[in-house]
C-alpha cells in the first residue's frame, strides 16, 4: 500500500503483534524454568525455534520481490511450521497456549476466508486439550480459548474491513492527484493557446492593420510623386508589403492549427471527427465569413466545448452546428436532440462539474462583449447560441 497517514497505524499493529509473540514465548520459557530446569531447557529450545521461524518469515515476507515464486504457498508453509512449533511448545509448557491468541490474527491475515477460521478452530481445540492435560479440564480452560478465538475473529474481520477501506481511500486519493495533474496540464495548454490567440489578435489589429494602411498610403503617394522621389516611395511600399507578409506569417503560426483553412473548414472537420468517434450524426451549416482571428478562435473553442458536453452528457443522436453572420454580429448555434437538463440550475451552480464547460464558454463570449444563450429542458434537447459583436475595426 502506498504511504499515507494510515501507514503508522498498520505499522503499529504489526509491531504490536511481533512484541506479543516474543513476550508470550519468553513468558512460557520463564514459567517452565520455575517449574523444572529440564522442562525449561526443552521449552527454551522450542520457544527460540518458534520466535526464529516467526521473525524470519515475517522479514522474508516483506522482502520477497520475486513474482515467479508463489507467495501463497510460502505463507502456508510458514504458518504450518509455526503451528507445529507452537504445538510442541504448548505440549511442553501450558503457558505456550497463550500464544494461540496472536496466532489467531496471523491465521486471519495469511489464510483468508474459511481457511483462517478453520485454523483458528483447530488451534483453539488443541489449546483446550493441552491445558486440560497439563492443568486438568475446567470451565475456564475451555471458555478462555473459545473467547479468545471469537474476539480474534471479530478484530481480524474489523481490521480487514478497515484495511480495505484504507486501500480504497488511497486509490481515490491517487486518482484525485492524477486528475489534478491532468487538469493543471490542460489549464497550462489552454492558457498557452489563449495567449497565442491573444497575441495573434493583437498583432493583427495593430501591426498588420498599420502596415496595411502604410502600404496603401505609399501606393497613393507613389502615383503623385515624380522620379526620383517615387523610387524611394516604391521601395518603402515594398518594404511595408514584405513586413506585412512576415507579420501575417507570424499570425498564422500563432493561430490554432485547426483554423489554418478557416473557421468553416475547422467546424466541418470537428463535426466529422465527432461522428467518427461516436454514434452521433453531426450536420454543419456554416457561412463563409471574414472574421478576425480572435473571434474565429473563440467560436471554434465554443463549438468544441458544446460538442464535448453533448457527447458526455446529452445522450443525443443528432447535432446541428450553424454559423451565421452579418455586418454587426456573428452567431454560432449548437443544437442536439438529447435528454436535456435544467439550464437555470446548472448555469447557476458555478461549482458543479457539469456546468464547468458552460461557464468556460460564457467567459469566452463575454471577453468579446457577446452573449451566450442556453435553451434546454428535460427530453427536449439543448440549444446553445453564442452571439459576438463585430466592431468596425474587427470587420476590416
């Protein structure tokens, strides 16, 4: 399991189990020496062997990395060896029966399902038998191991459920971190595209327009100025024309690749790609309009956002994309026949994941002083219309 705030909890439980095993084995040895030196010697041998096998197996289990070796077979063999040594230790000293309690937890951890419960039942029965033979059968000697077994099963099941919940929590946290990283990368890419589009728009509206005006003025002056002055004017005009060509090349490089052939071609290509990826039929009806690059980029992004929402949420079969414009306004409409939604509540919830796309489109429209209308109702489809104004300067 990946490191988390819950890792110290599991580490503490493992350390506690190790300490309990070693402490109870030492207690059995001490009690055996108090009773008989000969019994204490054999009990010490059994206890040392038990602790050695236990610690070796626990260490090896954490260090094993070979995927070709069966961990299940290794674990079962380790538990079987521990159980055999415990049985010898319990047969020599009745205090060895106390080790059955931590063994119960080990069975539940290593032998999942019915195997662990069966091992607990057999171990508890052997502990009752050993205590009876050493100390005589009594109610306490029978009830004690049974209660220990029951408590161990309940705690073991709770621990297993807690561990599953912790692993699920870790999985969700890792997924959240991945999603946040992807979102950050997407935002960086979107920011870069937006900045490129802004630079292209600014260069188009300032440098390119200025060079175009200079070129026209120089052309007019060239006709009215006699030689040799006309030659200098012609040279200045040609220089301005070359600079304008270079500026337009820079604008094309800053423009999104999809707009290389114009907005209409980009919308048609977007519709074809969506139809190929899904079962949705996309019809594009767009007019060829002379639009500034910034508005073309904004309309393309709005269309991408609206179509993305349609694919993810609308369950539509047909989508229509329309582009219309006149001297003062350009409008983009994306209409589908999907299941629709409550437009008022979705747009009003600024924190909802489903409304993020609509808010992004609305913010993009508002950057140009336009409006975004969302008309939708349950089982009535959805229509998204973006209207952007065209100023006199942008029209040129």
